[in-house]
C-alpha cells in the first residue's frame, strides 16, 4: 500500500471551509456497495502491458474488506475494463492512437479484449458478487457500463471505491458517482497508483470536492455504527 496520507495543510483548508473532515458520519449497510475497479490481469500481472505493481499489494486489504462487507449484506461489484478491437482499430481509438505507444498498442488491445477479463487470481470472488464491464476510465459516464443501472436496481446510494489506478479509473468513477448523487468514499488502503505522489494527489482531490477518503477499517466502523446495522 502507499505510505502516504492527505497533507495537514489540505485537511486544514477543508476544516476552514466546511468545518468538518468527513462528509458522512455513518453509512447504511443496506444502501452501500463496494465497487472494485480494474483489478484484472491487464493491470495486476507482472509484466502486463498496463501493469500497476502496487495493485498486487492491495489485494489482502480488498479481500478482508469484501469478506466483512458481505457479512453486512453489502454488494461487492467487480468492474473490469474491456475494449473491442478489430483490424488494429478499437472502440476507443482516441486512447489507443494517442496515449498508447505504437509498440505497445497490439499487446494492450489484446490484454483488454472482451472475453479476456477476469478478476485477478488472488482476489476472492463470491457467487453473490456482481461483475460489470466498462470501456472508458469512468464506469459511470453514459455508455461506459451498466454500473449505474445495477446500483440503482440494488437500492444503493453509497459507493466505496477500490482498485487501480487511484488517479485514473478510480478517481474518474468516484467523481462521476458524486455528480450522480451517490455518497462516495475512496478507500485509501484499497487503491493503487503508479506512484505515491499520484495516489495522494487523487485522494486529496476527492477529499476536497467529491467525497470522503477513508481506510477500510474506518468505513467498517461507520457501517457498524449505523442504526440499520
């Protein structure tokens, strides 16, 4: 896990503006879901084209939290990334043509091809869990995935964001969750980026404008203190 935390000056700025650190004192287990982003081979496997090495380090924390949340009746949703490609072209050509180097393009397309997506082998998936496929950074922009529809159908109003990268797909999904009026919590010990600085920058952005930043232990305390627990 990343050995960083939100800087004291950022906490002081937030306290001066809103008078409190956390947005949410309690969380309702009946309306809370764990959303785990992109914890799949393309991002977790050693040597994978989009490897995030620290993604493997957060696996125990995600497994522990998911086990505890299932006992509370909270859904666990695995969000995996896939892009359709054919003849060297993709359904997200802007990304593959301008963000991915030419020598990496075919490998990355193959790694993200539909049907190749499975939750990383060291993560514990339960039969009652849900799996959603997305094709953009955010799982909540129109057309990216069925995540919003699934959350609404389950009666969820609170999302706990875990996975990788903290500052890309996790942050993008968290921002859109708040904009769609979901209570949003970024799990600092269950997210991974390519560097400590990128991880902390994303957490500080979410903390200031989009929701709470909490550890998995802090979230479990808030869920347990709910009158509905």
